[in-house]
C-alpha cells in the first residue's frame, strides 16, 4: 500500500473507485469534486489547481491529495486529502484531513493505515496538531482516528448538512 499523488496513470483505477462509491452511496470525503466529475483528467486538474495557493479556488484552501493504492493490483482503496490550513468552515467542521475508503475494502484496517501514512506529510507541512472530524454515528472513522492517537475534543452541529460531527486532535 502506498499514498500516491493522483495522475492519469491511475485513470481506470480512480474511475473504478468513483463508480463503486456512486453505486453504493456515501459522501466521498476528501475527494474534492470526484463524485460529479466523470472525466478523471478534469479531477486531476482540480487536484493540481488546489495544491497551490495561487490556483486554489477562493473559498477553499490549498491541499495535498493522495490516492491510496494497493500495489499488487493497483486498486485505489481510498483517497485522503490534507488541507494545509483552515478557513472558517474547516476549522469548525472538517479539519485538516478528509478521507474515504471504497465500500468493498472497508473494515480491513486500510483507513487506519492511510491516515497513519498521511500524518508525516502533515508534519512536513508544519501542521503539528491535526484536526480530524467524523460524523457522530461513524464508528469506523472514529476507530480510525482513535487508532492514530486522536483525542476527542467536542461534538459540533453542522447546520448545512444537519449533522453532528465529532472533533479529534492528533498531536504529532
């Protein structure tokens, strides 16, 4: 398993990941606009644009996007996004990291591994205290965060989606 910045080399695998999410539902956290972008080249362009402050859309913050690839079959197991700093929304509701694992690969420890491998990238970006949030009923994500040293801070209500989000801090 390894974290890889997405490129067109993984177009078919990214498309398969996207299709599995669309077929099974789910929020596709940490994926930018992958759900609505049928053309993977458009998504990769969005990933590139969002990686730099100069080209990042005004209401967003620069981020580093990875796909999590199983090397033996090149399957994209998950995606993870590291936001370099906060805007008001991220600080209250989303945190530094968003991630998703495809339905067929859940409950196998991949999310825990993926988050663990992303934390050194946070450290290199100068993020020494990482905020990760999850829905209050997402036991899998809660366990992933706790397995990586997350310390519960609070639960907040996010009014746009009408959900409760648990906030956890991981000190690096």
